[in-house]
C-alpha cells in the first residue's frame, strides 16, 4: 500500500529536497498563515500543507518518503482488448447482415404494396436498415480477408473481391427497384 499517496510534499511546502528541518518549519509557518481557512484559505490546501509538514518534519517518515520517491515506477501490463466484431466472427457478422437485409426488404415491400401513404417513414427506415446490412456484410468480408495469412492466394485478389461485392450490391438494388416499380 502506498502510504504517501504519491503526493510531492516538497512542492506543497515549496522546499528543496535537501532542506533542513528548520527551513521546512519556517516554510510551513509562513504558508500556514496565508492558507489557513480563518484567513481566507481553502481547507483542502491547509490539509495538504499539514500532511506535508507532518511527513517532512520527522526524520524517519521523511527518509521513508525520500526512499519511496527514489523507487522506479513499475509499469502496469498493457490490457489487450479484442474488437467486438472479431468476437462473433465472420459467420455472426454475415448472419447479422442477412437479418438486416431481410428486415429492410420486408419493411420496404410492406410500405410499397400496402397502399397506405402514411407509412412512408417506414420506407426511410427500411433503406437505412438495408444500408446497415450492406455495411455489416462488407465488414464481414474485410474481417474474413484479414484473418487469412499474408501468403494465402486469395489475398492477391482484394480488388476482385471488392468488385464482386459491390456488383452484387448494385445488382440487388436494381432487382429491388424492378420489384418496387412493377405494377
């Protein structure tokens, strides 16, 4: 346990590290007059000043404090956090994308073929859900490609993968357009 709370008592008192006990006492008295709550000082400042003086006036506690200051600071081990997308895997992302696309398509068809004009906000929601599904599907494809080894033959066809993916998206949009404009 850190008994000195990692405060710099020397800077609180305005003292040098090699200051004598008499210098520390005179600095404390001078600062106590200005920082005392009865003279308009803050109570927290006075508590910090008293704590610094209590530690530095006693030779034993001062030597313990100085020894603690000289200790090297130990670094804490870095915390490794995986992205949430990697936890569910590519199949989970593809399932989420499929559900978003199907839900968006169902909402869009409901609005189009129901004939109720006041449901038009659902069409905006449907387009948003489908766009979200496309983004998730693209993310799944990208994550699956990143999991491959650098020397894997499929890594050379990144541009081809992108072209095929966006061709399928554009073709799907055109197919939905044809369905929505049909009688």
